[in-house]
C-alpha cells in the first residue's frame, strides 16, 4: 500500500482505494482484520483522522465493519461489492480518458477495438 | 464541535505603528494537531507568546481550558510552549535542563524523556552551549513531547534538523499522539512535508486569520487550470483566481474554492489541463499581498 502525497486525490480517498485494491487482489481476505487507523497513521506519517476518514468511507459502503472493542474487519461479500462499485465508474475513470486521448492522436475506433482484442500484443 | 482548549477573542497587539495581531479570533479543539502557517512577520510568534503569557495583548481575551489564560497558575502547567529561540540556561547540562523543565508540567513523563534522548541520540551530559543548532531543536522536541501537556505548542520545531531526524520527529509525534492524545499546535515553514500530519491548518496573514480549514480541504479546493489564454479566462470567470502566470499563449491559473466534479469534467472536456496545486504553493498564493 503506497500513498502519493502529490496526487490530486485526497489521502483519505487513496487509503480507501488501496484497501479496496488489496481486497480485490485477495491480499486482504474477507473477515480478516485491518490494521488500526492509528497504526496506519504511524506507518504513513499522516494524521489519524485522515486514516479514519478513509476507513469511514468503506464502513459507509459496508465493505468494512467494526467489531466493538476489537477493530475493523473486511465484510463478507466485500469483493463483489467493490467490483460492482468499480463497474459503475469504470467508464468515467478509464474509457472516457482512453477515447479522448485516442481521438487526440488520431486512433480510429476500429484500431482501438483491435488493440483491445489483441490485448496489447500488437500495438504499432 | 468538540471541547475548545484554547480560544482568542479580538486579540490586538501593536508594536509602534505595526499591528502584529489585528482583532484575532481563533479556536483550538481538544486532541487535534494544528499547523500554524504564515509568512515571516505574519504574527504567529506574537500569537503564541500572548496565548502563553510571555507577552501581553493590547486588547482582547485569551481563554484556555475554559479559564482566562493570562498568568493563570491553574492553566499554565497544562501548556507546554517550546519557542523557536533560546530559552535555556547555557551552562546547564541537558540532563539538568530536562529535569528542571519537568517541574513545570503536571504530566511530564521522565521515562519518555529518557527514551526520546536515546532515540534522538541526545547526549544528556552535554552543556546547552555545546549543542549544535540541530540538537538545540532536538532538546526542545524531547521536552515538548515528554511534557505530555494537554496543550503542547512547537514554534519551528525542526530548524537545523536533517531529513532523517525530521522523519523521526514526525513519526514520534503521530505515535505519541495516537497513544496519548492531546492538542498540538505546530508553527512551521516546512509546509509540504508536514501538511499531512496536521488535521487543520491555520493561516495567518498580516496579523489576521485568513484561513482555518482541514488540510485535505485545502488541497481539494485548489486547482491549476491551464491551456490557451482565452479558454482559461472563460473557464476562470466567476471562480476565485488566486494566481496567474503566462508563457507565450499558454495561461496557468490557480483557483481556490469548492469546484464540483462535474465542473472539473466540463473544464477537462473543454481541453483545459487540470492539476493539483502543491500545498506550499497554495500557501504562497493565499498569503501574497
């Protein structure tokens, strides 16, 4: 998990996304415990309130839940939940920019489709 | 709002014709880390000196822990102020200075002070006047942290410290804050590297409070908009432009204020380049005359 302090994206958003990425990739299992926000604060040298805000986002989306007196745990079905959420913003976050850039440099829709189908094997 | 630890009301202080503080109103809450930012001469040190009774205000009030703070014996042991300049007896040894300082603060933790001396490799047997500039700062850091004072104030704590030691300080600050919460006010010129430690930033300009906001809000609300001059001008109309630069026909504007994601998408779609403003640059623009 790494933070980009110079990024446009707020630190708390990066924390939430990083945790989601770890869940998607299986690096953090469902029902396993997350590091505490205090631990995260010390590791990343950020204010604990920022770490708390990032985790709070995940709690709101029911990706993570609190076990009183113990800590934060990844919810059952969190992976599916994240995939669903990411599908909804996939167009805005990736396709939109892709189409804009392809258009700027004169790549046709057909060329684009070919690139995607070939999976980058032939992109001269 | 959580409990207010320190509050000033209409604080005014002049030195001859110069108003160092001009009707200054600010509130600090319990268990938060604040960054106090301002240009040289903006009034930061005057503010800190007044709130800790080192100098007196011309008018206005300071309340700490719910009571009038001025020379209040109940309140002063709860406040540890480590100023930028010299405050220790030159011929005293570090060990003696720490012991002596410990007597001032109700919650001082001597064991923690010892641990910190080891962490920072501070020689307790050295006399104060034999310390390098960096170690003078380290001594202040040790006392400030070990004071465990509910209100702990550092004025330029990392002067003369190399990057590695500054790193140790920030880590130690956050770690101790999470284990023993208290209110920290840290005045610093090293904005870029400390901005993420602070929960809130307080910006002073010409003796006035110009901004008090969560650090991430500062970042979220600042954008560079760049592109062809006409396009930038059109986009920036109605927005709060805090800085402009031109290179040939390319114009770059820094805008400050809440901008919706839709508006940002709109600007990008219009061919403009949107990028984040480093917090140090933002500070420079906001405090420009």
